């Protein structure tokens, strides 16, 4: 869709409709939402095509590389948090093909393993929250849900373990508890399946460290 990088270039309405139809299919939306988008004005269709062209300049391999490096070093600083925020935004806004490339490069496995690493230290509630945000973004797409269903035991157990946070007084910890509980229920509803969890995966541990948490939720 290189033509849409120049909004002033006159385009054939028939071509706009054809390309917009491809865009709608790529987004993997419900039939009701697709019908609603088909009724958009020509100007709004053009605007969405231009926006999508800008998004397609991004490459999922960048975030795959970032997650692999993070898995090795697990250094959490302001730059890490910023990139995690960008990852969540990309997974929320990119099209079907982008998500498919992320998943085919083991993106779901990386997110799950990184979330599991967060359970090992009570100061990692903040990155854990962003990994959960990323997983939720994947569940909003058909191919993301299919990937979770394919490996639901590992993914849903990892989400459930996020309930076992370390600092009840921490702002991020409180947000993590509420979000993980809601998200775990949401995940089960979306997958339409039950999962058997051993009690030690869900119970709060009485011997968890309760260190003071100074980080602010971003």
C-alpha cells in the first residue's frame, strides 16, 4: 500500500474500497464490526489506510530480538519498560500478518517464560504487568487465541501465578493482583475450556518477602 504514504495523491475510489476490504480482513474483526467499517466514508477509509501503512513499517523481529535479549540479561530499567510499552501498543494495533509473524517467532513462548521469571523476585511486579498486558493483547486476536489454546496449560498457569505477587502495599502489586485475577477469568472464558491448577499455583504464599516497593506504575 505504498500509495497511501502520500495522502494528496488522487486515488481511484474502487481501488480504495478494494484495499480497504483487504485491511478489514487483515484486522480479524467480528462480522458486525466489519460491516460497520464498510459503511465508513471514503475519507475515513483513506485515513485508516494511511495509518495502517505507517504501522506496517514496523517489524515484529525487533520485539522478538528485544524479548530474547531480555530473557538472557533480565535487566529492568526505564528503557526496558518503554520498549515493553511499545510492544503492548504494537500487539494491540498491528494487523493479522504482524501478529502471525510475532507468534511464529515464538513470541507467545517468550512472553510466558519472561512472566515466569518475574515470579522469582518480588521487585518485578511492574514488568510482569506489561507481560500480562501483552498476553491480553494477543487474546484479542483470532490467531492469538488459537496460539493460547494450543499451549493453554503453560500460558494460563503462568497468568494464574501472577496472583501470587509479593507486596500488597505496592501500587504496582495491587494493580497486578486485580488485573491478573480479571485477566485469568477473561482468558478462561475466551478459551471456552477449564484448566486444572494445583493449589500451590494459586494460593498466596505466607513466606513471600514483603520488601518495600518504590517504583511507580507507568
